[in-house]
């Protein structure tokens, strides 16, 4: 498996990515230990950015820790907590640290997390963040103001030195109802410069096939999202709370027996990966703590 | 109009601590429509304050309390009551409260309601936010529906992945504005333009929305166009 998103995309191979989350605390050792299970198996490991609006250590620091351990980080960036000044600044900072794979998202709303009284920012959204990153790659920023002396409009200030180079990613929810708005938005993201796309959790290959058919040919790899189910309770929670996610009853039933749960889960998700593989260009593994079982899933899926 | 909701009476009493002689001012416009500061609510507040041991020196419901000159004129008509007043309790949006403060320089003013949002009234008792007064109207690009006001994230490029069956993830009782925009654009024959222009104005210009807003102009003289 090529390391880094650019190399993986250029290789034309089936792409595998993983995901870890920084803790609510200042000790990231456990997060790095979880990421170790991906070593040699994935092109990139997403580090989530205050996901679900639950306060925790930053994605950038998590990425740095992975990089120090020799693992390939993908910086997730959401627009909820920072305005365009801070987002561009962080993009430059990431590049300065050698972190250049970036997943651009709008982000979950504040009230869904543990600081519901926080002020939501959303100065940019996923598309304008992608555009901002693209512009930085061209050597200029989003600056836009009237020069006080000349009266001329300044549209972009030049960056010092060679511009950053990013491989930009985006997300889509293939199960959202209705589906069309998701497709419109994804096309905007591609137009704005996204080079790969990771999807929300998929459990229904038929629905995913419909999505891919309606999307048609796009010039970027689509990586189907695999959220590893750990228990019937988790599956039911996702059905009730995650938009566009429908875990079928038979999968929930497979997880009922505690004794066989892990083995069944590995088997089910390996099958899911195999079923999805012909329809897409990669998979994005989101094991939510079950990182240690990802190698077994990939092995069984023949990846 | 400006939608408003009543403050809890305990909060009002806490604000009024140390002030015994209260003059209550409502508003004949938005707060009357929202049933937070009309004649009825002013009278109810008078009763509640008196039950709590306060003296109500007077009440007034100006036509539009945010009009400083009109409100000052209404209060001049009750000069004696105003003179005996320790503090004003204003049952109108925040602009009404400050309009009273503008003409009553030496007396404290307190709000009795919370201003909520700039709203439309669908019918009596059904009031919905439709505009965030962003100073740079974009509804022309979105089939006449404002994503700034009606998408919690104020996105300009289409929906997030959180809507379900056309409902918003943040408040599942509410429609996802993007479903509404696409539905209306389909009906008005604007879908193609909407999809093309969606977000084409670039990132939102928040400089135009710097506070405090100010609008000063030469008023047209009566009888002249």
C-alpha cells in the first residue's frame, strides 16, 4: 500500500484509510498505539477534529504525533471552531510540519456536542475551505480588502516562499434522503479541488451502488466508509441518531451473542468490504476503538 | 418583525431589586403580535409586580416603541407618573428598551422580554426566523429562501450530510433548508441557476455586517417624491 494520499491516488490501487481520535486529555500515547494497527496497511490515517463537537485535543497535534511515529496522518479540518484567518493559518502550520493530506469538512453543529453553549463559527464551509486551501497552493491567501492608499481591491496576498502542497479530501453521505443534494454538493467539492472523497458509514451495498450510479463518473476516488459495529446497542444507536445510516436487522442479530461477537463483526465487515470493492476506489475504516481488529477485517477481505 | 419571548418573572424581580416604583412600557407592534408586550401583557405584568409588592407608577404601549421620538412623546404625556418612577420595565425587543433609555437619561431601564430573531408571521402564533440581516442579501441565488437564516451552519454551497428525510439534524422538527431550496427552485424553474450560482459569491463578506450598524440618510420631504 503506497503511503500518503497523493501516492495512493497516483498508484491507481484500491485505497485504504483509517481513522483515530485524539483524547479529551493531553496524553496521546493511546491514540498512537491504536494507529499502530494500521502500519503498512493504509495510505493515510484521519485524525478527527473535535468530532461530534465533543471537546478534545486537536487534530493537528494528533497528526504530528502520528508523523513522529512514522505513520501517515490525514488532518481533518472542520469550519465550526475557526474563522478563515485561523483555518488558513492552520493549513500553513500543518504544511510546515510536513502534514499535507487534509480532509475538509463543514463540521458537526455545536449543540450536538458537550459544549452546546459555545459560539459556532462556520465562517467558511467545506467547499470554501477547499477553495481556500487550493488558493494557498497557488501561493496566495483569501485576503480581500481595499488598499487604503491606492483605493484598489486586493484579492489575495502572496505567501512568503514556495507555496504549500496539499492533497485535499472531502466527505459525502451516500445514504442521505434525499440523495440529490448530496450529489450536487459533492460535485461542488470536486470543482473546488477535492482529490479524494471518504463517505459516511455504508451498510447497504445496493443503496451504495445506487448512489455511485447516480453520481456517475467523477475524476476522484470514492472511499466507502466502514464504521465497525461493536454491539447491537451501537448499531441501534446509529440507526436512531446518524442521518442516512441504516444498519440492517440481520447485522444487528449477528452481534447478539457476546461470545462470538468479535469474530462475527470481523466476518461481516470483511464481507461488506468485499461487496463494496467493485463499486468504489477504496475504503475508509472507522473502527471507533476497535482498531486492533482492522488488520483481521482487511486480511479476510483479501486486501 | 422582531420575535420575542417573555423573561421569567424571577429574573425580572432580580433585575428590579432596589427599585420599588416601576413604569411598564409595552410595544404596539412586534411585542403585541408576539403576545409579550401588548396591552394585555402590560396589564398582567402590572398585576404581577403589584402582587410582588412593587408600586406601578404608570403604563404605556407606544405604537412602535423603537421609534425614539414617538416613545418620548408618549412618556411626556404621563410626565407626573414618570417623575415618580424609579425604573422602567420595557416589554419590547432590545431596541425598544434602548429607545426608552435614549429619552429617559436619568432613570434605569430593564428588559422584560428576550429578543429572538427577525421573523415572518405565517399566522397568529406561528412566527419563524427568515432573515439574519447579514447586510448582503443572497436570497436571489437561492430561489428566494435564505440559507444564512435557515441552515444552522449558514452554509452557502449546499447541505451537510446530516439531514434525514429532508429534516435538519440540528432540529429534526425543522425542514432542511436545502431540501426547501431545491424543491422551490424546481417549482420556479430556477434549479439550474441555483445549482450553478450556489456559493459562487465566494465566502460570505462579514465586513458588511460589522456592528453597530448605522443608516443615516436625507429623509424625503413630505409631499415630494
